[in-house]
C-alpha cells in the first residue's frame, strides 16, 4: 500500500503546481492545505493581455487568424456573483448550437479558437465562453475546480432562456477544465442533446492529486486526505462533483476523448475516460497525443514540438522568461516558424465529433 506523510502531500502539491514559494509571499510560516489551495485558486488564470504575452500566444493561431470568427455578438451573463463573457457566432443555416468551453489558463479567443472555427464553418452556431477569472470574465479566482461546471450550467441557462436560441439542439464541447465542466454540469438538469469532452478529469480531488504526482515523479496519485476537508470548507457542497457520475445519471450521450500521453490530466488516476462505464458514454483514445496537442494533426504536432524546443533553448538563456528575451532576438525567433503549420486541426478527430453530434 502506497502511503505518504501529509507534509509530503502538501509539498508535492506545491512542487507539482509550481507554487512552492507562495506561502512565503503571503507571509505564512508553514505549508498547509489552506495556503496551497489559496495560492493556486486565488488568482486570474488568463486575461486579454495573455493573447500577446506567452509563447503559446505566438506559437498557435488565435481568433484574429480566422476570418469566419470576425463577426460575433458579445454578451455577458451571471454565474454566481460574477459576470462572464460569452461570444455568439452564427452560421448561415444552423445545425444546432455548440456551447464551447476552454481549459484552465486559456480563454475563448486564444488557441481554442481553432475548434470554434471548425464548428462554425461546418454549420453550427457557436457560443464560446470565458470561464470565471479567465479572459474577459469577472473574478479574481475560483473556490475550486468545480467552478467550470457551475459556469457551464449558467451558460446553458442563458442560451436556453433566449427566444432565438432556445429551440436549437444544444451540444456541449469542452477541453481539460472545460471538459470537466461540460460533463459535471450534467449533474444539473438541462436539455443538452450530446457532449464531447477532450482531456477531462473525473473529480477535482483526483486531478489535484494526480498532477503533482506525475510532475514530481511519485509512482501514483498522491493521497487526498490532506486536501478533502479544506477544499470542502473552501468550495462548498459541490466541491468534488464527479464527471463520470454526472454522465451516468444524466443519460446524455457523451463522447470522451483522451490522449494516452497526457501528463496534465493523466489517463490513469485522474481522467474521466478511465472510470466512466456508463452505457451513454463513447470512448476514443488517441495513443500518440498529449494534453494540448489533442486538437492537432500529427504532422503539425511534430512541427510544433520542434518550435517549442527552439523557444525553450532561447528562453533558458534569459532565466526562462519570455519578457527577459531581447526584442531583437524574440522577433528573430518569431520569424523562424509558421503558426499555420503548428495549427493544423485534426480534421479526422473533429469529423468524428461532428458525426457524434449529428447522430443525436
């Protein structure tokens, strides 16, 4: 039986989530679950400025690169005490409405735009949202990872209350934190026809235990005894909603897609894919894909990995920070690759998602 001292659990959480110095910055004297949770959750995950300040913002295509996404209706809707930003794209002859949800540290207008472009150009209306504390939505943090499920539920309530949208077939699409959100939102009654979830985790506690373990080399997920009660106190009754149980209880047809090489949501120990056995769930495993590259064509992934190696080599010379790289050198790096080649969508995979939606 694998056992670990509770102090090791918390240290692993800090190390794995790259927040080991957070307690010192906060003036705390000891590593505690409460401090770890606060350090990770009490922050913005992305802003509009993110579109121009990270390697990913230059490596992959974003909304500005897709002409079909130029025109949209921008709205706000309430989720808890925060107003969230939503972006409605209209197809000429709609086959239904896809509610599209990004992952953590992402936003609707960044590299996630590529999937929105696919659905829009294949005849679906698309309602993309920025989750709490992300993009242009309000919030200076979240209570816990279950927030994405609450946000998706609020978005569903919004679109189904609009007379011009309420009669359309409603489909949910999410990746990572967004994949958890679309699946766990099925815990709440809705009129969703079908769900496609890429790289999603089953419960917040599983994800919070598995990721640090994977990143610091522990042989299996960290025990969660040190985190369960503090997270419940912090986040409330729905703090550990299960995506797999929500799928099963809802009966909604759900397509679960996961990369076998995913280290952000490990296939074994954290993923919804691993534990879901409901008859309404269909599974698709991508043997050679990881977490973010699950969107892309294999040749595009290989090219992007070469560019990432170049970027890593450059930034390591300047303390691993893009902001430290002299502008002349950074511009020279940007001119060495073509983001159209890093951002070739896996049309076969998205065609399967399209067919899954169409069949329901």
